[in-house]
């Protein structure tokens, strides 16, 4: 049985990041993906280290090996975070690793954002995000999916249904 371990990669040293990411860069490039190489280069150069207060870079390890990575970056709109650089090693796909990774990223993002956005052109990834509750966007070249975190009122109305004669606004606590 595998023991997957969630790790925060935010703030890790450049030297450590080089050694941690190098195998994943090769693996992802063998599949034709370039986004992990960009993550690597941006982290090393300092262009994007996922190190703002509202950002996170998360990995999942199987033993000493990094098998999944992804993060959330701030955008120009304070209430919106952008999911970036998500990758799961091919032999770990469809085993719950991607879901575990995204749950951790979304948990880290929730205190800071009302909405998450992402862009993918990979049909398998698009289907995965739909399963997580993301909604497709057809008219924006920079965003293919979004996810709105439930508000307190939405969560309460789902937990404690109200009769049809009482409006939600009257039920605020």
C-alpha cells in the first residue's frame, strides 16, 4: 500500500526545488507537456515562486518521489485565484492523487478567494475539473473553467432547507 504525503512546496529553496522538480520535468516533457518546465524555470528565476500570502504550491510524494504538483496564484482581481501548473505522474492518474492534490490546493485558496479560474486544453484534464465542480467557460481565451466557493448563505440553505414561503435573505444569522 502506498503512503501519499501532501507537502507544501511554497518557500522551498531553489537548490531543493531543482532536485525535486528535475525528474518531473523530464517525465512531463516526454508526454509533450511544457508547463512543468515553465514552473521549474519560473521558480528558479524568481518570476513565480507561489510565495505571496494568498498563494500556494503543493506537491504529493510517494516515498521520496514527487508524483503530483500544482498551485494557486493571485490574479489582478483580489477575489480570484488562478490554478496553475497541475500535473500528476502518469502511473498515479485515476488513483485519487489528482483529487487529493486539488482538494489541498482549493483548501489553501479558500480563505483568500471567492473564485478560482484555470486554463487547460487537455480533454482529460477538462473532464477531471468538471468532476471537481468547475464550470466550463467558452468565451475567454485565458480561462477555460471556473469554480466559485460556496458562500455561507449557500452552505446554510443546503444544510438547513427553508420552506418555500421564507426567503433566504430573511434567514441570515
